[in-house]
């Protein structure tokens, strides 16, 4: 079961620090993380996870567990900080780049507005990145909230 999305030994060593608890399991956590990465990278539905991986219910259970405990965000933030330091930057970004995009939505959607400038009925998506292109914050909302939206982090 070798997929391009699988973790290398070096990457697993970094992530294992956060999640390895030496508990005995039927499937090791590396296999479960590889399955999560497969879903994220390929965009496949949980039920269509290849049979090489554990059952999709188990992989989804760990995804929800990591998501609700904030572990995914902790790993992301820690790795971003390490990369920023390695690149000679401060841990916290001093500059952010904001961009938005208007996206058409189906007519049944209730959360939509009109971007009069682009003549688009739908939602407006926002993204905030630092100078190394790390995604610090993004959101989607109806086009009417474009000017009223505020980021949760102040840079």
C-alpha cells in the first residue's frame, strides 16, 4: 500500500511527537494518518477509501477526534512556526496578504448576496496568507458580508 500521499519516515517522526501514545491498536496511527492524507489530497469520499487502509469509519473517528481536540490546528501551527524560523522569519507574521473571490452558488442556498462590482450572485471567499504563503485564516460568507467580515487573528 504505497501511495504518493503517504508520510515519509522523516515527516512521520515529526507528527508522531504529537499523537503517539504507545497504546496498542489494531492499526497503527501512521496508517490512519496516511488514510487521512489520502482523503484530503484526493478529495475522495470517506466511503470510497481504498481497502488498503482501515475501514473508513475508523479513519473518520480519528479525524473527528483530532479535529475536536484541536490537534490538527496545533500540529499545523507548530509546523508553520518551525518553517518560519528555518526561513529566518519571526514566529508570528508581521505582514499579511488578503484576497477575496466571488463564487456563484445554487439558487437554493440561503447564505448568498450580490457582488455588484462583479455582477455575481453567490458567496464571497476570503483568504489571509503571510509572506511565505501560509494560510492563516480563511472564510466564506454571502457577498453582502464582504465589508463587515473581520479576521479572528490580528497580525
